[in-house]
C-alpha cells in the first residue's frame, strides 16, 4: 500500500518536472527532405496553404486550427503542375508572417523552402520561446547546412523551453515557403488533470486495501 502511493506520487513529480521550462538554449537545426523532428515522431499538423485563395494579401490572418498565421504584404501562389499552393514573402519592405497559437506550444517546427528571387534574397527567422527567450537565424545560414533537401526543422531538446511562435521577415528579394509543420507538446494547463489522475489512483488502491482488510476481519 505504502509502496503504491509512493510510486504514484513519484509519477506525478516526474510529469511536473517534464512540463517545467528550464533556462533557454539554442534549438537544434536540421536540413533534410522532410520534417526531422526528435524521436522520429510525426508532426501534429502541416499547413500547405491551400487556403485562403491565391492572391495578394496586404494583411494576412488565417486560422488553421492548432496554429494561426498572421502577416503583411504576402502572396499565396497558385498550384502548378509541379507543386501545390505556397506562400511568398514579397519583395516589399515589411513583408512578414508569424505562426502562433494562444493555447499550445511546440517542441518542433519546420518549413519547406521553395525558392527565392536570387542569391541575395534573404529573410530573418525568429523563434519566441517559453519563458521569454528567443532564437534566431537567417535563410542564407540555413542554406549553408550540408544535409540534402530544402526542408528545415527546428527542435527543442528534452527539458528545454518549447516554441510559442515563429516569425519570418523578408530582408531582401522574395522568398517562397510551404508545408509549415509543427508538433504540439503538453502544457502546464494539463497538470491539474495529471495530478487528479494520480490522486484518484492512490485513493483507488487505498480503498481496495481497506476492503481486503475488512474481508479478512469478517473471515
């Protein structure tokens, strides 16, 4: 009985520890032919920009369910024989897009680079992390990574702060991106439920032990 209670409490403490943010560290970056998220787990979702309709958007605001995309001076390019719709950061000052969610965070985030308007075209990418930290890089730097493919993945290590939002800002020329992928992780909002399940497990074991004691007494 005592051992069972200790085990349940230890499980609760471990869950709390996993969901706690530790000091910010850099995200790991990977260049490959598709998402390369930690532990080989698949993305929670992928945005392929099939909505809204192709066209120019001076103000962009699209709710994709788990993730919201907002921005300025963007364009949705129509599908061609080679690829489906994709998003362009236009060759205009202030062209940017931010991917965020009000109620979830991600331990992994990635996107596919579909081309730019020349070698000098570039953009900044800034990750806002839980706890107020940031991590930033540029497209030019990513293209210098030696792995094959043009899919770039960013992964938080175990125990490191997770990702709250990601902002792409064009600095020169235009840049095309597609297939934005992310993986949702548990948030502290889930802790009451986890703790409640642990307490319920302890109570169930305790009640079972009491019933056995009463049965023994009657025998």
